């Protein structure tokens, strides 16, 4: 099979491609960096760093209002355009400026205390067990609580949001998904409607009551915004944390270095974001005829931006398949690029660092079973399905 034939059948939502996707995308980079796939009605798969940046930086040509298989949203939102996430140019810039104060490094640092308290409590539960699967037992438990805090949901109600997120993600049937999705929708709509006319220094209260871009957003615009914000803050952080902990669990020397010097954690986090980007692929729609890497594109064509592929582009990272600390500082694409570069990256960095600090302080010797081969997911999000670990040290906090 030629690379072009392989590209025609490429489906980022195929559950079986997770373990081989990097090899596949490497071939695309070499032979057809803007490859055409027939999946999902047809799309162009962009794989090299330069072309990814070009698309990301030109919202006047490539719109973010695109469907390539993303998070589940409520049927009520229909074709509602989500503020910020699916907007471009001036509309996007107005919303981003409004939200920016909630996502500065200083604002992110303000969440550290809550993250540390929650992480310390959860890690303390794990310490006497001597074993765990870090994905469900730790990684998936903290991020939805942090997003709920960011939204201004009262602390007693934050576990409700977390439970609904987990139920929807783990639904075993269409009926279960529908029921969980409706409860999730009802919960968020109630939060939105309760904010009308209220005061508060949180994201949700602010966007509900502010005239942004000349008008107030309606309930269903805000509902879709909230869905996507929860997904962005929860799924990505959960999966990035799992990738970090997998690396530490499988590399004893690296883990010992970081235990001895927790100041290395920012490097570990940034290299993990490059090496296994939690945001694997996002979509764009061509809004005016153009070309990319010599490939003609027409209005209405859909693009799939494979950020993780760009982070292993040989032009910038000749040894990009390796996880390696101490790399020369080069801009990577793990946080995206252009106007839609991850707004929450400072919060994510704080959250990942604090959780790892608490875990390594309490359980410094966790490790994966000898010969463990992780099973990775792929799609819009790149993650690890399981990180089983054991440890001997039961040192309490």
C-alpha cells in the first residue's frame, strides 16, 4: 500500500490506530504532508510544523468552526457557534480579551492552593494501598474539580460536575450516554441561568452577564461554551497527566532525578506536552480558495491539524520520538499556535506541577510492571488508557 493509499483511509477516530499513529504520520510528513483522507466525508490531514502554523495563524482563510469529531455536546446547541472556541478574527479576539484576566500566570497561581489540597487528599487515600491505576484513581479525578472551580461552581457542587463528566465519558450504551448527557446539560444550564444578574469573580458569571462583542450571549451559546471549556480543561489535563506519570513510572532514573530535584518538573511537563500532545488533532474549514504545500484547497474543504505530528517534525526535532529533558528551547505545538493557542496553558502547567509534586512527595518509588506496554488512545485527544503501578514506600504526608 502506498502512502497516498494509506492516507485515503486515515481516520483519526479509529480506535485501533493509537499505537501506530506516530509511525503513520511520519510517513505522511515525508511523502504527503497535506494528505487527503476520505474519512468523515473527506478532509486534508496536515502533519508538518510549518503548515500547521500557517493554518493556525490565518483565521481569515481557515475557520475554527469545523467538525472533525470532537466532544459530545447537547443536541439543543445544534449549529450554535460556541463563543471563543469556534470563532475567528475579531469575534474571537473580543472574547479572548474578555477572558484573558482569568488565565494569566498570576491568576493560574491562585488555583495552586485548591489543586494542592485536592491532590494531597487523593494521594493520601492511595498511599496505604501500595498499588493503583493512576488513570482512574488520580488523573481523571482532579481536573474536573479544577474546571468547576474556574467556572465558579460552589465547592459542594463540584463533585456533581465531576460525576456527570465521568458518567458521560464512561457510558456503555447510547441510552446511558443520552441520560448522562441530559443530566449534564440540565446541570450546566441551571448554573448559567442562576448567574443571570448575579455578581462574582469567576468565568461563568462574567460571560453570562457581560456585553461581549456588542451583546449578551444566549443560554445555548453559553452552554456550548461551557461544554467545550470543561472538555478543554478536563480531558486534556487528565490525559497529559497520565502521559507524564507513565513516563515517570517506566523510567526509574528519570523519576529518581525528579524526586531529588522537583524543580525539574516544569521541564518534564513541557517535554511531555511536546512528546505526547494531549490535544492530538483539531479541525479547520477552508473559507476561501488557497493552497498549502502545493496542494490546492477550496472553500468548504475540511482540515485536520495533527499537532502531535508537528511536534515530531524532523526539521525541528530530529530525535522527536524520544522523551528527553534538557532540550534546547524550541517552540513546539503542544499548546497549539496562532489566535487559538491554548488559553488555559498557565493553569494546566500549575495543575500538572502541583499534582506531580504531591504524588512524588508521598509515593516516590511508584513504577509500572516490568515489560508493561501502554495502550494509547487517539482522536481529538491523545491519552493513555491505563497506568498500573505499585510501590513499597508508604511514607505519609
